[in-house]
C-alpha cells in the first residue's frame, strides 16, 4: 500500500508496508523506451512509475527495489519483469537522496558552530547551488549528463531493434562547454558547462545560497569562494573578483587575447555559432550553420573562443575571447593558483551542490592538508562520503553531511549565525537586491 509523505510525495513501491512515510527519501528517474510499455506489462511492475519516468521511495523501499532488480528471479523475491529491471538499472546511477528535516536541522546547527570558530572558511560550489535559479544540474536524477547517458542507452537499444537513426547535424544553438577527457593536471570538466536549452543567462538571479555566501563574506565568516560554475551568479551576488575563483570561466566575462584585459559584461558574451560549426564538422563532416568570419578553431578543445568583439584599447584592438573552459582546455593558471592558496589555508570547506568527482577541481577539497572539517550539502553521493573519510586523525567526526537542497540547508545555517531580527531584515531586503541585480544584466 502506498503512503503519503509529509511533503506530498508518495512511495512508489507497490509493496510498501503500511507505515508513516518519513521525510527522508530517495528519488529516481528513468527513461521509457519508445513507444512505451503496454498496460498489462505495467500492471506487473513493482514500481508505480510516474508518466515522466520518476519515482520516490522510502530509503528501505528503494533498497528492496534495487536488490530485487540485481538478483536472479526466484520464489523468495517478488517478481520483477526484465523490462522493469532495465528501468531500475537506468535510474540507479543517479538517484537523489533527501535527509529528514530533523537531520538537516541537526547538521545545520553543527555547520554554523564550525563556521563561527573557523579561521579560514572557503566555499566550494557546483551546479547544484544554481538549480533553484533555473539551471539544471548535471549528475542528478534529471541532470543533463544523466539524461544524455540514459537517452543514449535507450537509443542504442532501439537501434538494435531496427529503428533508423538520424545522422544529420542538429539545427540548434549550442551553450557553453563541451565534453572532454580529463587527464592533465590543468585540464578539467565543467560542472556548469553543457547545454542548458532555453536558458537565458541574463535572466538568472542569485539563489538564497548565493546571497547567503555573500553575507557570510561580509560578516567575515567566509574568506573565499571556489566555483565550478560559469553562470556568473556569485559575482552578481556581490562576491568580489579577488575572493572568487571561477575555475571554469564565466559567460559574462571576455578577455583580450593580446593584452589580457578582462571585460565584465551585462550580456552573455559567447558566440555559440562558431563552436557549433566546428563541433558539427567534427561529428558529421558538415554543418547546418555558416562559420562566422572571426571564428578560429581552438587547438585544444576544437571549438571557437572568439566572441566577435575587439579590445576597447585603440592601441591594442585584439580579438576578445570567452573565458569558458571547454573539455581539453587548460584551466587559467592564475585562477587555479588562487584556488589552491585558499584550499591550503582553509581549516573548513563548505561544499554546496557538487558531487566532488571532477578533477583537478575536486582535488582542492579531497587533498587539503588540513582535513579536520568538511561540510557537504548535495543530493547525490560524493567520493568523500566513504566511511574512512569521515573520521579525523583523533577519531573525531570531521564531516557535516546533508543530502538535500542547498537553499534549505543554508536557511537553517543562517538561523544559527545571525539573530532572528537581523536575519528577518536581511531576507526582507531580497526584493530590493533583485532590483539591483536587474540593473547589472541586460534584459533579454
């Protein structure tokens, strides 16, 4: 029997025991093969899948479903059709976990105490901090990379069944970042780098978590921010350049390839057409777009970094390039070194919205000299969640770990750092801050 949760979610395991649905849960998403399953087969499924392929479970119910999907059919276990086993397998690599409200409150209080007594607290952020601003993440249940992998797997299965494929280049606008193989120390993948179809970056505004980090910096609690994101929201919230290390670039910053001068713009600076042209030529041998005259193929990533504008300095007039780190590109040395300096000095790292899988960025967290304390808030598991990572040299618990949304967690952290009156005044002023943000972005 399915049961309602405190947050309105329903346990989708058809054999769920009759008990109260706790607010800690697992959420997954799969991809249904086209044209889909017949009604009779769906009735045999152990999971009551939503029409979009999503499902929610108690933690123990998900463990049962996953265990059944991985076990050989036998009379001791509930029957799961082969088709559903494949659905569960497709979803299992990117499930999301949400802790109970009581766990979030407990960990937020501990995090605030650590922040108060820290000498050099540094924030390390990934795509998950910007999801509430309207940008999808990459490794979550509905993340861009997750959906790409899932759709690719379904396409392969469909192709094997005899369905024709379309080898024509896609007629669509490309967004910053393309895939690469990470091998060199100065090469990185981008956690905010792939296509965000339909996203207008000029319309994005800082989330509660972005603003909270700026307030922490204003109060002296936070010394620096290291980000894997390219959306420009940290800078828009007020974090100054000298305390912000955007490892993978910023879609609002372009730099002169001759004199090195950096320009902060109110608009999205990238020329996606040039990159689309080179990408389609590589993939299909032809392109549906005309190559811009100024576009030049990068020897590293194979795309184009030129934006089509020139340096404002009349004595220079060099071509301006975007700052985005595409796959195979090198990280900017000065920015990486500043990030390493913050990492070396930190006695507390606050990680928000990142799976900590991408190197060398993740090494700034996992290989710190001072590993006494680490705060992580993310929906997915990370490489630093293993049991041996949670204890310090003296046996003390040096991890504050929350599975869930960054904004929910940071609201509770702020409650323990500021008085109720101060926090209420600050939160009430968000609308005024939004008006200020509007003046710093060109409307779309």
